[in-house]
C-alpha cells in the first residue's frame, strides 16, 4: 500500500501500468487520513471544547506544521507540529497573544522560501521542487514526469 | 409566499454590489488561475490591502480619494511581488500555501488590537467614502421593473460595472496578444515554454501582479460600497467564493467571471429570500428563520460540489482547455 501510494504520487498514469488500482489506493489513503484527523479532533476537543470553527482555525497551523517538518515523512509531520505548537505558545512572551498565529504563519512562509522541503524532507525526492534545477544524478524522465504531474492542468493530449 | 418580492430581491442583488465585487475579484483570479494556472488562494489578501490602503490613506492620513486609490494599487503590486518572487519557482502547491498563509496573516494583523490606531481593529475603518459620493450624479434612487437601488448604491454599482467591463476588455486584449499566448502555454506545459527561451518565472510574476491589481479593484468597490473596511470580510471565505464564481462561470473565459458572479449571487439571494419568505409565511415549518443563513450555505456548498463533479468547466468553459484534476 505504501509503495503503491508513493508510485501514484509520482505518476498516476504510470502507476496503473503494473496493475495498481489507483482509485482504490486513493480512496484508502483518504479514509486513513480522515480517520487520523478525526482522532486528532477528538483529542483536541477533550481539552479545548467543541466548536464548529475549530477545524478551520487549526487548518493553516496544520499546514504550517506539516510543511515545516517536511512533506512526505511522518516523523517530519510530528517534528514540525511540535515545533509549531511550542513556538505559538512561547511566542506570546514576545508578541501580543492575538498575533500568535501570525508568528507561526510567518515562519511557514520563511521556511518555504529557504528550505521548501522542510526540516526532514527527503532531499532527493524533493529536489524537483526547484524546477529550473538539473542534475546529472536524477534520470531525466522521472524529473519531467514529476514536474508535469505537479501542475493542476491536464497534460496536453 | 411573495414570489414577486423574492425574485426582485434576487435580481437586484444579482447585479448589485456583491456581484460587482466578486466579478472583479474573479477577473483577477481568472488571469492568475484561469489563464496562467497559478494557484492563488490569497486573493482576499489583495482585496484587503487595497481596501485598507484606501481607507487608511483617507481616514488616517487625510489624503484625497485618488491618492488613496493609488496607494491601494501600489499595495497590491507590492503584495504580489512579495508573494510571487520566492515561490513562483516552486511547485504550484507551494504558492497556494504561501498565499493562503499570507492572506490570513494580513487579516489577523488588520484585526489586531496592537494596530488599532492605524487599522481600527475589528471595527475597521469607517466614513471615508464621502468624497466619492460627493461626485454622485444620481439624485434619486432607481426603480426599473424588479430592480431597486438607492442613489448611492446606483452610483457605485454603475462605476463598478464600468470597471468590470474595462477589465474584461483588457483581459480579452491581453490574452489575444503574444504575451497572452505565452501565459496560456505556461499553463499547459511549462517546460515547453522554457525550451523556447522564455523566462517562465518573469511571465508568472507578471500574471500574478496583473491579476492582483485587477482583483484589488474589487477591494476598492467593497470599501466604498459598504462604506467601511472590516477585516473579517476579507477572510478565506472571500477567496473561496471568488473561486466558486470563477469556476461556475468558466475559468479562462473573458465573460466567465461576470456570468459566474451574476448567477452565483442571483442564486444565493434567491435561495435566501425564498427560504426566509417561506419560513415567515409558514409554508415551511421545520426550519426557523435564524437557520436560513446556514442552510443557504449548505445548499451552496452541495451545488458547488456537484458542479465540480459533473461540470468542472462551468457554464462557459471549454472542457479541453480546463479540466481540474479532482483527486
């Protein structure tokens, strides 16, 4: 399942060639992600109460935590989230408490500019972030496939 | 059930202030997302800096309306450059995350108590549009058939639609030009454009800036029409509504944002008035009148989901030119 999902992330058309059922894997991944998020919501509500807006308020901070830690690694998500969470609360010592989320979001933007793969992001897999970069180590077909699948627009023809 | 009133309200709002604001925001998004393929989820940030630029210049600094407009446009350009310069070299998702974070930062800063003397906190800035309404040539409200506007509303709606037409003509001319061809090519296949020697980064930055400036006029109309600039109006809801308007009308089409905005607001106000009317006249008994606002958004959300699944190109779109990968 893990290998199948990584194959689909890289190139969905190519992944279905050896018989991976793309839709089934994607559904399972969505369900697993939703289950984890639901668990997180329950744990959050145990200490903070339930509010109809709690998900949205956390959304950007979740993005910040995951991106900081490095997309594509589970340990990265944990590390990034701990750092973001601690930083938000500690920052209230220095900046007004209503702006504590601003600090986290600002750090997110700065991290994305300096090191877009995050703290623990895989250097090899995410070097393709720099679209203009070429490397003699990476096979060129994989590079171009990754870049094209990164666009939300369809590939021509 | 007073259907006449329901429809007249819906038609009035369908071509009214909100429709104009979202048409302008969607035209800007059209240039960025529809034609260039940039995922800008911070369009509300552009509208916010423009509106606050205008409001702060007039209310705090005491400058004239025209200087305020220039300040707002300059703020939108600076925001576009700040957002685009570092992130346009990265994958599309990164621009999305950075723009949504930037828009939220702007909203929180504008809302904060710390900056209350400058930005007015959560109350915002009020009473700065008098210069504009002093130029109003309409002496009385306008009532033509089902449409009913007060004289101030009529003035800003007229100016707003003139702006929409001017922007649409500009977009049409831009996209027919060689520059527009490169932009559309970037959307389809960046590597091919790069192989022809064009600087994709420069074109994307230009598209982001132009889209941002067009969208910021929506912020001006919002500030002047509502006669106040409030931070909570410029949240992520506004961005998502602008996307809904754009996709409904058809991205990458000149008339898409206009059609989408009119249909969207007509539909929203129709559902709202019909439900409120039905509840207050007793035709529907299982809903209270305070729940109508939320139910309207349910229906809106479900309609948008159905739209994305069954007709992602929207009303005017071309299926070959746009197909959002729904995954």
